[in-house]
């Protein structure tokens, strides 16, 4: 797996946010799972959607901002990596 597909606490990400301007993470259903996730990337262009915002956030902030039952989809130019809520719990403990 490529390093850009691993969540790093010190790295800057761009997260798709609600168009209402409150910077709430936009939740989407995780494909093939019974859970929701936020979508982030280190490349703003990959998470730029008309009428939606892409907020800059570091990995540490991201882990504290999203609810513990939400996963993260990290997208890159070539692929993506889904981190489940269980995966994120392990990162929070580090």
C-alpha cells in the first residue's frame, strides 16, 4: 500500500464538508458496509465537488472531529483506502 493511503496525524488532508458552511464532515455510506465514513485526500482536487467545501484538516484533528462510529476513506490519484472505526480506534491509542 502506498504511504499516501495511511492516515498520518501530522499530515494535512482535505475533507469534504457540508455546503451549509459549518464545516461539518459530509458523511457517506461506506461501500459494502453497514457504516458511514468521511472522505479525505492529501490532494484537494480529488475531494472538490461543486457546491461542497473541502476543508483543510490534519490527521490528529480529523481523529478528534469525527464520531467514533465513523470510518475514513482516504483517496489518492490511483486508489483509496478505507479505515474502519476499529482501525481508527487503534490510531487514536497511539
